[in-house]
C-alpha cells in the first residue's frame, strides 16, 4: 500500500500534476498573446484586441488572477511544453498534437474561412487552378506562410505536401502581407478578420493593389480556444468553461 502511494506521488510530480492539484485560484496565471490584430496586439504601449478583451473578461469571471503579456508564438510553445508554471494563451486552434501538452477550454471564437491573397498581376495565374489544392501542386508559384502557427489540420496537410517553393515568415501576419506586396512571394493564406483590419487601418497597404482569391475547397473556419499548461489545474479550466458558457448565453437572455 505504501509503495503504491509513493509511486502515485512520484508520477504526479513527474507530470507536474501534484503542484497543479494543490494550487489555489488566488495564485496568478501568466496569459500571453501573439501580435495578431484585431484579435490581440499592442499599440503605443496599450494592449488591444477584441479577443484579448474577451479573454480578460473570462479570466475575471472565472475568478482567476491573470497577468497579460505579448509573446512570440515560438517562445510561447516552448513555455507551454516546459510546463514549469501556470501559463495560458488564447485564440488557438485545438489540434491533437497540442492536446498532448496543453489543456483546452471550450471555444471562444469561430473564424470565417481563410482566403488566398495575392497581387493584382498574379491573379490570372492563380485563377488557372480550379482549387487551392491544385494550386499547391502547381510548382510554378511562390507561397508565403507565417511560421510557428497552424492554419488548421486540412490546410496544414496541404501545405506540408505542397510542390512549390514555400517562404516561412517569422513575424506577425501583417509582415507577411507586406512581403507579398513587395514581391517576395506570389500568394499567401490570410485570416479574413486580419485582412479587413489591415486594409481598414493601414492606408499604405490598401494602395498595394492586393486581391483576394476564393477557392471552393478552402475549409470552413475553425474555433479558437484558451489553452493552458498542465500546471493549470482542471478546476481552473472548468471555471473558464463555466465563464465561457455564461458569456455565450448572455445575448440570448437579453
């Protein structure tokens, strides 16, 4: 009996689970976000974004004390895998490979389908292809993607099997859009909310004659979630889920 108890304690310590079970809701949790307007960003030292505002409301409604900071995605994933402290982020797709090291909340946002963005002079070449999957197999265009993020399982699979040159941008999506405008590559995938925001708020970008191209095989928009390290107890995640449910029900009660 004693040996069984010791084995259980060792297993919990190895997994980081013992400290998570013992945590109280008064302990602070670090919540980080990436630079992704209009979801979350920093402008003139002020944190902004509709999903950042929603996340603040949810952590407060869950009774969890949180501090919010911007962090590049690659560093964020490293921190989550290290699992050294209560650590969360938000606005991420729920994917099996991420579930191996992170806890996920209920959805907090649903995307519109992603679209292809290109320069006006490239449009005739892209429209030779009846589908996005056919375009990726063409081999005669240059494709830009934002690194260290997912476009969703279907698009990630297509990108992994692409037969054309792929340029990976280690920066925010707007950096990739400017690189597209400068001719560094010929097309990219873009979130419709990102695109609407940049075109509305960046006059110089609007002058670049960028064109959206729609393909029938682009998958539907995915849901975005809060995700947390395993140091965040299940009880905290349940509190967040309760807050998400109440927030979703609020418009129906009005």
